[in-house]
C-alpha cells in the first residue's frame, strides 16, 4: 500500500511524499502526516546491529520511499549524507548518551537537513530543473541548511540573516561556504528577513526561480529523525528488553521521530520529553489543558525556546485528537494512552547548569545545555523507575563547544572544537548586504539567480 500524507487540519487533499516535501505546510495550514505507518519486523530491526548507520538509514527510509525513489539512488543519498560518527557513550550501568553532534554544523539538525537536501535534489533533477532555497535565519537553521546543500548540483541556497544579531561563528558558518550558497546580511532583525522570504514565496514575478523553503515543519525532516533511534537500539540492546529515551525538545521534531519509530515497531518502553522552562507540554500531559507560552521564555538551551511546539499537532493527531495551528484543541487525544507512553518534565536554567556540573563530576562526561535538559529528564524519571538491567538513552543534540561560556562556567573546561567547526577563522567571508525592502530583495534575486 503506498503511503499518502494527510493534513492535521483535515481540510486539504492528501499528497504523496514528494509533494509534502516541496510544499512543507499543507494549504489548510496543517502539517502533513502519513496515513499509514509501515511496520518493521523485530528481526529486521535487530539485524541493524551489524550495519553501518547509512545502511540502517537506507533500510528504514525505504519503507516510506520505495515507490518514489529508486533503491540505488536512496542508497547513494544515505551514504553521502551520513559520513560522520554517531557516538553512543556509556555513562553508567546501561545508561547512555547518544551524541548527534558530529555533523558539519555540530547539531542534530544536520541529520534531517542533509537528507532533505538530497531528496529535494533527487526529485528536482528528475524534472531537469534548478531549485532556489530561501532561508531566513536567526543563526543555526541557516547554517544547517546551507551546509546540508553545499556543493549539490541543481540547488542554490540564499540565506538571509540579521547583520547585528548572529554571532561571529554563526555568520562564518554561512558566509565562508560560497559556491552554491549565497549569504545576505540584512540591515534589520530576524523578522525583517522572514518577511522578505514570505513575500518572495507569494510573488508571481519570482515563479521562474522555482523557490522552495526547507522549514522545520516539513515531514521530510521527521523521517531521517526516526533512524538514529533504530540505530541506538540495535547497537546496544541485549535480548528482548525495551528501551527508554529522553529527548530534549523544543519544536518536537526530534521527539516525533521517536514516536514514529515506535509506531514502526521499535520497542520503546517510554519516551521522556524534556523541555526547558517552556513547559506547555509537560503541563498539558499532566492536566489535559493546553496553554501555549507567549512570549516564549529565554533559556540557555536556546534552540528549545519554544512557547508552542509546532509539531505538537502531529503528536495529538497520532493519539487520535485534533489541534489547530494556534494550539486550540478541537478534539482531545487519548490522554491515558499518551501518559502510558510518554513522560514529560520541564527543567529550568539553574537545574540545567547544575546538571552539566554534576554529570561531569560524577562521570567525567561533558554535555551542553540542551543535552543537560535531556539528561535531567532521564535522571528524574529514574528516581521512580530505575531498572539497572534496562537500556536508557539520553540524546545530546549539539556539541559542547558551541556553548563554551556555559561549559566553562560550570566545569572550568574549554571544550575542544570539533573538526567541522575548526579553521573557520581563516576562511575568507563573502556576503552581500541588503537594506530590507522587498524591491531590493527581488532585484537581488533576479540579478543573482537568472
Ligand atoms: C532544534 C534543537 C533542539 C530541539 O529540537 P526539536 O526538534 O525542535 O524539538 C534541541 N537541541 C538543539 C541543539 C537544537 O538545535
């Protein structure tokens, strides 16, 4: 049975994967979800034990993509996308940290961005066209997408960032690539960048440039984010136990990867969703009432400063409910089942800092603020549920070297830069500057990409 994708708002037509990938958002404002989730037999999952990561990625994603992407092409894409390590670091007993921080931008977002880039390239080459990806960024998303698409034929990326609001390192990650990556420093704020990109998408005049976005709510992001849960389980499992994973969460894309993996048959006993002070979800799970946090609270785990997780409507849909894009619950999900399968906790900055310190003191393991939120969630869960024979995994979503000040404050150590982030200082930067009016932007695009 081939898989189609419905909108969580239930008012748009179903589409196939390719359309969901290029549309991103459904026309009714909802998010795309698969209308059936393929099942992977447990012996296949266990056979991943002897496979390399890219082979596991091929096998898992093939269940969704086999009607649309030739095996040889999918194999090549996964091999090319996943050419870095995924360390599973033992902390104590059968408690592990999975480090998803070895990609080119040292964040777990590389896993999805690199695969999405290659899938988009595959479909666009079949049509013998070029694609121009526009991204507005406040820092990290732009560099992940730029790096993921770097040197891919038929794809150009144009990334807009607010000139005075990104760090030197963030800027250099976007401006030192060149080739098919064009960086624009906007004399304004992130919202100005976002407004320009939105207007460009609406414009008829720019249709021939074949614009696309690579935004965070794309189903194309969730699929690659299922794979590392299969990998961790297969590599670490002994016998027939189940595993428990703790996921530091903001927009819940990473967490949705785990939920879909569970639906595909991965034996996950409990999912721990750890948030920073933005605690709308833990409160919802406890009370059944959902109140988004507006404005969101600024925490040191800054990639998780999300007052209303955009993927929440997907989770609600999987548990039989319906939530609109503003966070209104139209139909309540099965809260009992959700509580059986999910545990959730909010961790404030003070506790996050203490956790970085105590994990280093106890285990000599260095984690950064996002990973610390995840680890604290696991620790809290273990206070009541520990079983030393079972497998527990906490996710580290970024490299500690991206947060040198916090790490130094907590444990007086300066974490070493991963090789992907080394040498940025010496590379020449190239970028254009733009006064943010739509006409300026439009003429820039026409001049540069025709
Ligand atoms: C984006 C991000 C998160 C949160 O992931 P979601 O999928 O939005 O929940 C956590 N940690 C880091 C480092 C991130 O960049």
